[in-house]
C-alpha cells in the first residue's frame, strides 16, 4: 500500500469499482451553470489596448513567439548587442538560469564600464569568474541602481515548479552580481496540496460518486505573505523583486490550422469573416478574420458528442485522475443506454513532444467535429496546453477546477467546471439535450473568443513584462510596478 505525503488525506484503496452510478437523464431538468468554483475575477469585456511605449526583449532562447502581423508592444532585438541597452527586458526559462547568469554577469560588467565604474583593460578581457569577483565588490544597492529598467524574467514552465532551488539560486548566485530589483520570477505552479489521485482512491473505496473535489484540488500560495522588507531590500529573502503567475498560452500553429480548415472546408464562412468590416468587437484582437470566424466555428455540425483525446495508454505517471475521467467518458453509453451518446477517448494525431510542436490535421478535424471536450489536469499540477487548444475549437469545454483560473475564464460563461464524477455526467447530459443546444454553442463561442483575446503569446508577454495593471495582484502575487513612464 502506497504511503502518501502527510499533507494529503491518508486513504487506502480497498477495492476498485466501476459503473457505480446508474441514472436516467431527467427530462428537461435545468442544471445551474452559475459559477461553482472560484474564478480569477469578474473582468469587463476587453477594450482596445492603448498605444504603449515600445520595449525591447532579449530572449535567452526563444520563449514567446510573436506573429509578424501582431501589434505586440514588445520587440525582440535583432542584434544581440542590444541586450546591453539601458532599458531592456531579458526573458529565459528558469531551467536556463545558469546559462543566463554568465550572460548577465557580462552585461552588468559592460554597463558598469559605460558609466566608468570599472575600467576596461584593452589587453585582456576578464573571464566570467573574474568579472564575477569584480562585481561582488559592489553593494546590492549599487547594483540595483545600474540601469534599473533592465529587468530579468525567469519563466518556470515546468509542471512542478516552485521548488526551493530557484529561490536559492536567485538569492545566492544572481543578486550578488546583478542586484535583486531586476529579477522577476514567473511560475506555472501557484498552488500547493493538489492530490487528485487521492480523490480517486477515496471516491472509489467509499463508493461516493457524488463526492466533490473540494479539499483535493489544492490551495493557493500567497506570495504576498512572504518576507517583504523594502527598507532592507529584501523580497523573498533578497532573491527577487516579484513573483507572477505564468499560464500556458495559445499556440499560433493551432490558430492557423483552424483558420486553414475553415478556408478549405467552409469557404463561404471564411470569406464572410474576411470581408466583414463592421464588427467593432474585433478591434480587441489583431487578427480580425480569426476572431470573426468564432460564431461559424461554434455552429459547425459536430457529429461526435463527447471526446477527451486522452486515455490510459498515453500516460500512467501522475495521470490517475485524468485516466479515470477518460474511462468515465468511454463508458457513458453503457451507463445511459436510453440516451444516444457518441463518445470517443482515442488519442488523435501526434502526442508528447511531437504533439507539442507539430499540428496533426486529424486533431484539428477531431476537435471541430466534437460538441463537448472534457479535460482533466494531472494529479498534482495545474494548467495544460489542452485547455487552450480545446477553447480554440469552439466546442464546449468541460474542465476540472483550477485554483487560479486562466485570465478571463468564467464558469458558465466561456467554460463549464465540473466538481465531481456525478456533476460531470449530469452536465454532459444537460448540454447534450437539444433544448440546451444554444447555450452550449454560446459558451463554446465565448470560450474561443476568450482564448483569442486574452491568451495569445504577446498578451502573456504584456501581462508579465509590461506589468499590466489589469492583472496586477489578481492572484495575490508579489507583483511590484517597475516600468517607468
């Protein structure tokens, strides 16, 4: 019997059961779609972005792809020498923190040379360790004062994240040579104590299909409660200036593939979207045709009722909950023989690394032919690319709860959240009822639109790099303003 960490509920699996629940669809039952879980905020409809000051971003390894036709306000320097400009942003994966440090040491040394704080020896160029030794003679306050608009963002996109190592490294290796006021840490993991595998064990052992996810979905990490003492120059133990929430973002190749599908298979809808210049709402996005396609995409003929695009053959590591949800979907027709439900849990197209980097046409066709896409996160981690891919499809997205919901997503408005096994099945039955078709289509369309207007790569960049007031401390994170007018 496996022993779980202390923070989890200690439970045992006595035996596994299947097909616990058997009920008939309640004819015409009205299922409440009001928010049943915390959402990030009550955002007003997005407005056109004001013209902003252009800033440069030096990406230590490509991080945020920027489409050429976007009005993105962050520029990637064409020349590497531009990384030493007085006002510049550096961005890198947290895993590349050691490589970034050597470049940052060189950059700080050059900046100090520029103002005469260190002298350049024309005969020999100091190596990294020599430059590091020279920089260590300056106080952190002195280092902070050098080009204060030069900011470094460490993006931790790993599933686990929030380990002690990045903090230690920032405090003990980075801040002594570049100062702490320019270091910003963005993490995907802003929650603790998520144990959905424990929920599976308890639910099955106690035969409680109505048992909610409460107590298993995790608790928020309150970064603002950590050590903050600006007089002493200490935030998170002198490690960094801010911690921010890092979400996944919409993949542009998926956006393009859906556009191409509509162009090839629904030409009249595509040309109508292309020629429609009277919709004021499209001013909130750069690609107006893509946005205008949303109503037509949401109303596509969708012969498949429910899909997961996932099953237990794909993963058995931290996938207990996800696999169980797929099993639930696969067995829906057997549990509801009086309802003609078509389900599919097959894996379509590329998977794993290839699937994260290439788009398979069967995956696009599969999503656009499905009424309801059911998603489940991994047992211990939060957020995944499938969420944004499913939203783009215009299908109704049924998702398990988040601790911190992606920006602008609202239960019952542009996604639907299920909170138990029973809740999942009831909501599927409700949204497949022909009387609720318009509601399902509306939510699917709004889901696609929130993905296009809030979760493109450059929008993620603006939230992180431009310290966007709209999102500041939305998640209780330590996000201090730094960008000067």
